[in-house]
C-alpha cells in the first residue's frame, strides 16, 4: 500500500467502502502531508499576500511553486545558493514544483516546440529560454522541492484527436527522458503526467503508458481548461480505470470546491488551483452556501462575518461591511484577509473529507456539501495566475 | 501631573533629569498608551498591508485614522452604525483621528475657505464636501476614537508672515468653536492644534492662545512640510517655551527617526508619520545603521536579514535576497513584510527611549542613536499617504 522514491513515501491509511475516496499521507523531508491535500499556489515563491505564518494558520501542509516563473526570476541558481525553495520562502512544510509546461503552452509565450524541447519568452525580460525534459529536471532539482513534475506538452482545449494523440506520445517520450535525467542523489520525488485531452481512449492509453513507468506518483494534466465538469470527470475516470491505486493521484489545476469533492470521490489525492487565491483578490469569497461577492451593496452595513460558521481569522474578526470597505478602497489588507478566508475554506473542506473517509461516511459528506449550497454554481475559470 | 478630560487621562511617570524628555501614559477607554508613542497611520481605517494581528505583534498601542478619507468613504454614519472605528477596524487598542484639515489644505482639493469652514472635493467621487469646526467634531464623535483633533488651517510652507498670522488666528477661532461644539456625553478627548508657520514669535503666540484653552492635550501642526530639521526643532522649542508641560504634546506628521529622537528630547509625547509604512511599500527599510534600499543589486544573494539585531518577524524569518525578489516581482507579501519591519523599528525606538528616560540616560540613548548610523541622512519627504 505504499509508493516510494528516495525519502518520499505515500501511505494509504483508509478507503471509503462505497467508492474510490481514500485518506493517506505523503512522507516528505518536510513533514507529512495528509491527503487528500490541496496546494495553495505560490507562483513566484510566495502564495500571494500570504506569509508562511498565515499559511500555517489556514492549515496548509504543502504549497505549489511555478518553475516557469522562478526560472525567469530569480533563477534556480540563486535559489539553490540560498538553500533551495524551502529556505528561500521560509516555508517549513512541503513544496511541489510544476515543470513549467502548463505555463509555456497556455501563456502564449511559446516560440518553438520540437522533439528536443521548447523555447519561450521570459515573462520578465522577453529573452529566449529553452526548456527540455532534462533541463526541467535539473532546474527543479536546483529548486529542491519535495515533489517535482515531468515536462509535458499540455494539450490545448479544444484540440482534435490527431493533435491530442501526437501530444500524448511526445509527453510519454519526455517522461522517459525526465526519469533518465533524474539525479539519484537529489531528493525530489518525480511524478509523471497523463495527457490525452478530452478523448477517453487516449486518456486510458496515456495512463497505461505513463503508469507503466516507475514514478512514485501520477498526475493527470490538461484538465480544467474550460471543459464541462462532466467531461473532466469522465477523463479522470478513464485514467483511473487503468492506473494502479497504490500511487498518489494528482489532479493538476483542480479546482472549484465541487471539482475537489467529485475528484476525491474518484480517487484524487492531490490538487492545486488559483481559484481560492485569485478570487479572493477579486473580492469573491467561497463559503458553504456558495460564493459571496463582497462589493455587493447588500453588504454595506452588514455586521456579520463572511461565513458565520467559519473559524478563520478573517471571519472571527471582521464584518462584511469592513471587508467591503477595504475592497472598495483598494486597501492592501483586503488581499490578505480575503485569501486567508478562501484558503481556510478550501483546506477545511479537505480536512472534513479526510475525516469523512476515516469515518466511512464520504457519500454523506458529498450529499451535505451539495445540500448546504444556495445555488448550482458550477466550476468557473481556473487558469493559472 | 495629570491632564484629563472625561475618560482620557495623561500621567507623567518620569522625566529625564538632563532635558525635557519624559515618560508617561495615556489612559484611554481602549487601554493605556505608553508615551512617547508613535502612531502608525491607518488612513482609510487600515494601516496599509497590516492586520490588527500584525499591529499587535509590532507593538502598536495607538493608531491614527484620517477623518478626510473616512468622511468620503465609507462615511461616519456607517462607521457609527457598526459601533465606531475600533469595532469597524477590529482594533482593540487606542485610536486618534485627525480632523481632516491637513489633507484638505495639502491635497489641493480645496474649493472654498471662509470663516465658516472649508469646502473640498471628495477624493472618492469628486462631489463637494463641507467641513466646519462643528462638523469636524460631529464627524469625529461619530467615528468615536479615543482622541480627536480640532479643525485647523494648516499653513502651507513656505508662507509669508501675514498669511501665517491670519491662518493662526483663524485656527484659534476654530479651536474655540470645536470646544463649544463638543458633545459632553461623547467620549473622545479633544486636542487643540498650534500653528504659526516658521515664525517663532507666531508659534509662541499661537501656543499661548491655544494653550490657554481647556484642551487635555496640545498638538503642534504645520510641521514636516519640507522645512529643514533645524527650523522644525526651533518651532517646537518656541511652542514648548510657553506651553504647560503637564499636558501631552503631539507633534503632528513627525517623522523620520531623527525627528522622533530630537523631538522627544524637546518634550514630544506623541507622533505620527507615513514614512515607515510608505517607505516600506517603496522597498526602503529603516535600520539602526540607516536606510536600506532592498532593490539594490548588492542584496541579490544576501542571505542575511535586513537588520541582524532586529527581533521583528520579517528579520527573524526572511533573507534580504528573498525580500528583494518579492519586491522586484511586485508580490503583495512584500508590502506586509516590509511594513512589519519598519513599524517594529519605529516602535522599538520609542520603547528604547522610554526605558532610557526611566533609567535617566536619555542623552546617552541619543548619542548611541547617532553613533550607530552609517550615514548622515536627514529627514526626507513626510507628506501624508
């Protein structure tokens, strides 16, 4: 029941009897990560507006950092010199780095793509940067996270079958090169990435091929690009049909709260998404009953917290009226307070899901999740920040 | 040795034998304020980028809020409805509100000034707002701080003698109207403001006239407008020559660290300034040895904290290299971390000064303050934010 590589280990502690939901833990050089886990996104080595103190208080055990942005500035050499990402960010918990592939393919900075790798423009100074599977591994080893990701070609949405199939086999060849490039002395665990677009059979094939490689964890990429939730879930199901359940399953870029709940029911162990942090900065709060847009005039004199049942610092301390005032005034404090709430909501949702699995009542947890909502809001925009 | 009004009281606890420096405390409905005290500036009901939790951790006991900005948005009625500024901001310590005069006269939104009052443009929607001494008092009573200020005409710098004299007598007539307008049932203590520009005899006369009125505290306004430190100190001395030493002396808009040190030596008890907060947001740190500009290339790989002797969260946790990266990347966290350091520095300087007075070694404190500095930097721009 354990998948391991170097100092990384995944233990499954309990499975829900009625479905694929499970509770486990990653053992990492920076402590245990209870799963299912949600990773706040720390694009440039900082979860926007949040100090490590705030991250600890909202219950984060692992954060994601973006190789694409850190490669451009301040550069992996500087971070390595300062002791790696954990020391650089002063974050004592676990860190996962993505490979940069998603940003390169989605942010339209792509200049050239061939078998060897990709060339893209630096988002900082416009200079050309080359990334190959080997270089993506070397850069991430310099950043020294607990988990790193293979360089993949993230298939756009929509994409035709031929393009999708070609992209998935390139991703497979690159996955093998990443494995070979890995320095056995370096500590990050390397996860493989399944592609296959919105074609169930291509997803299955990619999952079989990537799953056959000795990765200690498997990710499903190329989702949350604008496709309907039902399609997204179908793709996750196609992949999990053929993946061994012994390894952690990372669903990249997911998602809205309903994505997390539905994906956990399908065996998802790890998630990341910019929604809680970015929407916080745009004045949108996630609550049990749905989304609350703080600028609405209805909250002008509202002395209540954003969510009366929430235990976060923001809800325990401030009124909707004050949060509305801060947001409308463009006060910097709004970004922090709003982010604290949204991450607390996300991380509490994960903790409740874990407890539900341990108590073998995950389907009741899902029913209650939907019953508490005022609305039928589906997942929204989840592009990276 | 006590000046009192309603629930406000000022106790002088110790005087330095060699000069005018003294240690005291304000007793307020929101706890004691050890003096000399520095007030972080919370313009719109928030010290920029700082939560009340952060303010507590840097050692703030009193903050300033700007009537001018709060009058325009969200308005005193809303704040009163939500229980006053303390409840609105969730700040358990003391609050002082300025009267709005300084902003009205300095921000060039002034439309009309006559004996009755001033009309200015709302910084939010451009609409006309009228403020008289009576209205300034009523607005501040609605905001419900611990200390409120008279509406004064802040004399510009430079200003000729005739304009300055005319302005000082208008400020005097307005001070009397503020006293009469005060609601004896409302709790804020009302402080008077001395004007007189850069003319020592006009300063003395204004101090005599304002000092003759029954204010529980006296402020010196119209300073830190760009005049040299030596002129500023001469004006403070002119005022204190004739002011009773039993009342607290508030030096408005001061200042740079050297302003605080020199003004404490001349009997200053209370200060406010945007320098620590605004310069933090511009990447400038105050340290014992001088100012540190974090974007400098010299700090690119610097693993040391901003100030190795500093006990603030930022210095105990992050390297100069990381703070430089956050600042250059425009990361929101930079604002908070930089502000935490600068306010900690300011508030620690005040705490050290208080200890020095209690131990009767204030002049040694002043000598050491200058000895530790690398440079001879004088006070810079201190306009409001």
